[in-house]
């Protein structure tokens, strides 16, 4: 039961206004951010550099409500997944993927998704609700508390991608404060090139994101022409590829030469993986600084799509490499814990149902 202002999802501006309302100086916002996000402390009583009367006052008028972790699973390859309870009887999942030289946390922005991409397990579940800023940053908080720092003092989470459940650009009022906390030196201090928002192509919101927060962008493209993309990513019927590419160019205007947009392309056997389609994709991206990420499809119950063969993926990649693009193929990770981040963290409710006996035991 809520007793006061929820501080968990407030960025520095939000906390500064909150403390202003209490007649406190702005630096209190920085102190509180450090306690919550850097030290993982959720109890005002432990915030020893705040005067005792202020701690008492905060306990009366505010709250820090850490999320309940329902499941914490670690895969043999180091991939780790947390299932967190959110209000309304829902659960969201967060996946950490360790790689050479970096560790990426894949975060959800909504419960379910309204975009209905036909190859996506989440898209098949429909939309439930937006997550709050607190629920988004809580995923980073939980993972960061669990993973901490390496022996040489580096934070284990080096990258965050909003590529889990949901379309982040349809939830900007909550996503932007959460991004601000990730980027803030008093929060998680992540570089803006290491925080990525992934969109299915909500064109006006790409411009709004650019105006509100400077982070990296990924676009779920998946097809090189409108006819196929209309089918795979239905929002394309509203914002076709030409408009999407124009928005990408506007997003990149004024960015450093090292910046690029990551274009995600799920590889579907016989659907979008031919050499002719690779050629069309190469032509489409010529005037956008682009990196292409090919994602082997992860089949889910009820889908008619199949994963492209390894040779089709290699041929597709080769074509794009020959045209001078940086092209990566996402490795399938964490199969033993069903952590298919980017595929896109779907089936949570199904999994939750499957996990219910376990969850009941944990309560
Ligand atoms: S691919 Fe992304 S935008 Fe499309 S339905 Fe799945 S979660 Fe939503």
C-alpha cells in the first residue's frame, strides 16, 4: 500500500523538485540517487549522510519500494534472468547477457505489446499496460545489486538495451526518466552510446526521443520492402519504410561520426533471408550510419515461421559485409533458461503460469 511519494522512479530533476517541496537543497537529490541506485539501499534509516530529522521526514512522506523478485535463474553460459512482480498480478522479465568485454541487460518497457509483430511471442500476447519509470529502473536496480562490480571496480552491467517486452517509444513519459537515471553519474553512470532504445518504428516518437534524451537507437526492421514489412511489423502500414528511414536520418543528424543505428533483422526461413533481399537491405541503408544485427529466429508454440538455416544466415551476412556494413549475428544464449532477449522476452505469462508452483513455494 502506497504511503507517500514513490522516489524509485524519479530522475534527478524529479527528486530535486521533491526536495524543493520539502524546503531542502538540490544536492539532496544527488545523495538520494547515490543511496538508491549506486548502493542499492531502499531504507531511509540507513542513509547515514542525511540528518536524522530528514530521514524521519522522508519515512513519513515518501517511499522506496523495491520490486519483488519471483525468480532468479542463471544459465550455464552465464546468462541470468530475473522475473519481477509488478502491480496488477503481472510479472516482467529482465535478462543479463555476459559477453567478451561487456555485459548487456535487456529491459522491458511494457507488459505485453500492442505492435503485434507476427514473428514475436510477445506480440501474440497482446498489450496489458505500460510499466512505470519505477518498474523500468527497478529491473536495472535488481540486476545491478545482484551482479555488482568486477575485481577492478568496473560495473558488470556495461550496456542496457530496452529491447525486452514492449514498444518503449509508446511509453516515453516513463521511459525517459528511467533513461535519465541510467545515464546520470549519480545513478548508473552509463555512457549514452551504451544505452539503446529499440523501436518497431513509431516515427513521431523517434523525433520526440531525440528531443528528450540522447541515447542510441535500434530499429526492428526485419524486411527490406514495405510489402513484406507490412506483414511482419504491422505498424509499417502506418509509418512505411521511407518515413522510417527519414526519421532515422533526422535522429542521426548532429551525432558523432562513431554513432550508428542498429537495425535488427530476424532471420526467417524462406521469408526474408534471400540474397535478393540482402541486396535490397544494403541499398536501403546506404545513407544512414548503420550496423546490422541478424537474429536467428527462436520458434515459439503456434508460429508457422522457421529459423533460417546457418548457411542462409552466413550468405546474407556475407552479402552485407561485402557492401561495407558492420554485420553481427546474435548468438543464441541462455537456451536452458529460455532467455531469448530480443525475440523478445516473450511468453512471460506462460512461463509464469508454468513457474507458479515454484513461485508459490518462494512466497
Ligand atoms: S517485436 Fe517488439 S514491437 Fe514487435 S510485438 Fe514484439 S515486443 Fe512488440
